[in-house]
């Protein structure tokens, strides 16, 4: 669909200057036509970007059966995530090598808080929970 839209826009962009030259229009009116087509193309690109953003990223944090509760970045490519699947909460390690389940959390291990995706602002609380889980094993 996007390739078809690009073909149409390219065809319109190449035909307008040819038609302007054939009709004997001045250079100023040709420039106005080219600039107006540029604004049309930019508006279409902006609308497509907005639509893609609304469709894909709006559903990132919560689904019907899964929720991303918290994320703690450890480095540029590694992070810890707490995910709720049904009634079970899991501590996941995410790295370029894959995703691993580190622990299954009990209701007492982590308090029920804001269920929207967020970067943990108080790493000390998360560290305390993680230290308690490591000692339990």
C-alpha cells in the first residue's frame, strides 16, 4: 500500500512540472506548484507516521492478558522487566541474546502499583526486592 502511494506521489510530482512547461506557465507559478506538492507530500508522510504510531505503540504496555508493570534498564541493551501474565508476575531479563525468566514473583514480593509501563524512578525499591529474591534462592 505504501509503495503504491509512493508511486502515485512520484507520478504526480513528475507530471506537474511537465504540464506547467507545456502550458507556458511562468517560473513563479511553477515554483508555487512544486512547493505546494512538497507540502502535500509532507502532510501525507506526517499522517502516515501518526497512524503507524497510534496503531503500534499504543498497545505496547498492556494487552488483554499481559501487562508490563515495570522496567529497570541495566545498560543500553539489557534490562529487567516485571510482567504480569494473568494473575502471575514474572521477573524477566531482557538482553540481545534473548529473554529469560529469572523468577516468579509472589503477591508479597512486589506491591500492586501503577500498571502502566514506566521506567523505575526509585531503583532502591526494586533493588531491595531483587536482593530479597536472590537470597531466597
